């Protein structure tokens, strides 16, 4: 016996974002799929830091950290400011903090 899913499908289709936006969302979650980037974001969750401090904290080279920060900036997850010759990085906004906090809470429930 077949079910009539017409009303349900119409409702879901009406609220379904465009494919391009869903692709962007998938790409955003791919950025979260790397442990090194998660470590960097978790460090920046606490406070802004320069590349050398992040590198020391997570035990990586400054070059490797810079590479990961570039990916995080491209995804608008990290922002930066310059003070003299030093660039300080921070999470771009409270949405990013919320994603990290909710993910951590989900895992530790």
C-alpha cells in the first residue's frame, strides 16, 4: 500500500533552501571536519591569539597554522586585526562560538 506523501513533500519543498545555499552549507561543515582547524577554533574560542601563540599551543609550525587560518578566514569563521607587525586572530562572531559550543555539548551529553 503506497502512502500519499504529497502534502508533506510540498511543505518540505517550500522550505528547502536553494541547492547553491545547501552546497555552501556542506562546504562550511567540511571546514569543521579537520581536527587541526577545530583545535585552532577552540583556542580562539577562549581569546584572540597570534599565529606564533597558536602554533606553540597546538604543537605545529607557524606555516601550518597560517595555512589552516587561511581556510578558516575563507569560510568566514575567523577574523583578524593587525597591531604593528603582529596579526591577531579571533572567531569571526558569536555564531561560530555557538556552533562550537553546541557541538561540544552534543558530544558530552
